[in-house]
C-alpha cells in the first residue's frame, strides 16, 4: 500500500474516531443497545465476547485485540461466559471503578466508538465497508501494534491524568489507522475507495489522478501509466473502484472542492480553474450534480454549521 496516498485520502475526508462507551464484566453477561452512528467500532481490550447485529447471520467471536467495524447497522448485542447470564449496561465514563479496576486476567472489557468523516467522505467510506468487518489481531501482520495502541488508549481513558482528553483523541486516531491498515491487509475489499487506494497495479494511474486533478486525463494516458491496454485498464479500474476512471476523477475533484470551500476563501471561479473546469458555470453544474447544492450555498451552510462547534 502507498502510505502517503492513504494518509492523503484520510486527511481529505477528515476521518476521526470518537470513544463513546463500553462494557467491563466477568462471568456470564450480555448487553444490547441501539446504534445511531453510520459507522461504529468495538474493540476487545481483554477477554472474549460474541457480537451479533442486524442483517448478519453468523455471530462474530471477538478475542483480545480484535476489532469489529459495523456499517449501517441499527443495533448491536454482546454475550459472554456461561449461562445464566446477567445484563450489563454499557457505560460512557471510563473512569469508573468497573473500568479502572478491571482485571485483564478475568474480565471481559469491550470499548466502543464511532468513526466520523466529513459529509464529503461519508459515501466513500460507507461504500468501502461491509456490514461487519472483523479485524483479527492474531491474523494481522501489525497485530501487536494494534493491540498495543488499543491498550494505551484504554489506559488513557481510565486514568485521571493531566492531558488525558488530548491523549484519548490522539490514540483514538492511531487505533483507527491501525484498524484500517489491518483491515486492508487481511480482507478481500469490496469495490470502492479503499480497494482502489491499495491496488498496486493501478497505483501509477491513481497517483496521476490525485497529483494533477486539473488535467484533462484520457483513458489512453492512464492506461499507459499503468502499463495496461485501454480496455484492460478500464475494466480493472471499474471493478476496483466501482466507477469508471473519469467518473472517479470527477468525484475526486469534488472532494478537493468541498475541502477548499470548507476551509479556504478562494473565489469559485478560481477554484473552477484550479480543478480543470473551463468555466465557473461548468464547475458549479458539476458540483451541484454531485453534492446537491451550489458551491456558494455549500460554503455558507458548512461554515454556519461550524459556528456552534467552535464555541464548544
């Protein structure tokens, strides 16, 4: 995998993880709750548990170091130990005695969180994930690093140390990165964004699209860069990305445009020229077709929505 390309893509869609709660229990127990966020993750800090969720026939057996990513699910349930099992209510405060005093030798500890991206990247991420992705720490080449990051995150969450909130955010990001690295290494990815990022045969062409999005790329140039025939390249790209190369280029331009409109003050006409559109009108039409609103309206809305967040 090209690490710079993955970093670039994650930065562009502003991926971040937010720790939301968990369970610490021993013996026979069960827990169940609704899911509101489009993408959730659950990590097994110690012990083991069985995860079930809607739309998935087979339960997922999680052991220490494993992570499950749930996409578009409405509820999740866990059970562990022998019957009879008692119900455990998830907690959001990791400083409680139940978490801080847990013993990894005898306790099952599950922590959960949500994966958040900006609205530009939501579709890209969702189309790249199955309903449930099971990342096995034992099967991952970087499994030790994944578990080490998970344990450090849990340590920061349960300790009342100066700067813990900052550390939790940083380790949450590192955990998500390690999870994605392990996921792409041990899974046959569905067609979509992540699969395209890790396809080495298409890498030269994707680097061109990402590096010079303003250029009017043609299939012949892109196929030549990937050392393929035009037909083979077009078929492989569509199978990998889920869309044809030039459609992907249009989407990539729109991601760049949305970032510029969120964080910059460039005039729409200048942005259109920078991204390879012949006129402001052509750019605005393409933007509205993909995003659903004009560039000016998009900029005004996202900045207005960001005002309450800045005051938190």
